[in-house]
């Protein structure tokens, strides 16, 4: 039995990874990192910010989870997603803190196109990539997709904010949820918007199948 650990609190990521649990000989586990995510910084391009955050998670995962009680885990997966401001490639639109910031973010995206970046690390003991501690190495993939929003009307905006669908979501929306009725991926893959580098997800599947 091969044990894989996804270190993420995201229900969307957990749901996507769950398809691997249907493979014979694969045991999928979930955990939440105690170390908080780093705040986005305007000093770097967003694609570099998301990579840096992913590597931070990779090191935290090994420090917290790559220990004796998880000695049978052969692969740890971490991922981070950031929404790039339509007007500035150095500004990441993070997770809104409240209804006001959620509305402000969605107004900024309304009727426009923007990039969504996801960086995913596959962490193994005997693989390739960067050393992240205790003999574990992280191979990292970063991809983007372009999402197009329709104009969000007043009633739609009120419904979105009241629903709470923005909570915990980069950019204040969930492509696979309510926002899917007025937004679409026009370049790249849906899985990148939903939380994983598409190439990393293919790599995981290639390793396990």
C-alpha cells in the first residue's frame, strides 16, 4: 500500500485528489499545516510569489509531517494558488478578509481577464528536486490559466457576497462553485484555477498509474 499525504485545508484540493484513492494500492491521507501561509508580497512577480509560498509549505510539511508517525508516507503534496491583479503582475489578489474586501476584489475582476497561478510540490525521499529537510526533496511545477469574467450585476454581487462562497478563496471566487456561472477558463486548465499545477497533477497520475 502506497500512502500519499496531501497537506492542505482546501476542500476543493482534497476533492480533486480523491480520484487517486480509487487506484488499487493507494492510500490517500489529508493533513493541515500548522505554519501559516506567507502573506503575498509586491516585491516579486506573482508567479514567483506563488512558487516561494509553495516551497515554504513544502519545508513546513516535512518539518511537521515527515516524521516518525508518518514514516510509511512515500509522497507529500502541497500546493498554493494566487490570483494576479489584472493591472499589475506584482500584485496578488489574496483571500478576502471580510465581505467588504471580497466585494472590492470581485468588482476589480468583473468584466475582465486575469491570470491564476498554481504552484505544486511533489515531495519524496528518493526523488529529484530541492532539498527541503530530513532527506526529503521537492519537485515543483508552476502553471497559470487565464480566467474571463462577465460583468457582475448588482444582484449577482449581493448573492455572491451573501453566500460566503468567497471565503478562503484566492481572488474571492470559486470557479467550480457559484462563480462558474459568469466566469470561464479561456487558456490553460481548470485544475490550475482550482488549486494544482496542471503539470504536477499529471505527474502525480503518471507516478501512481
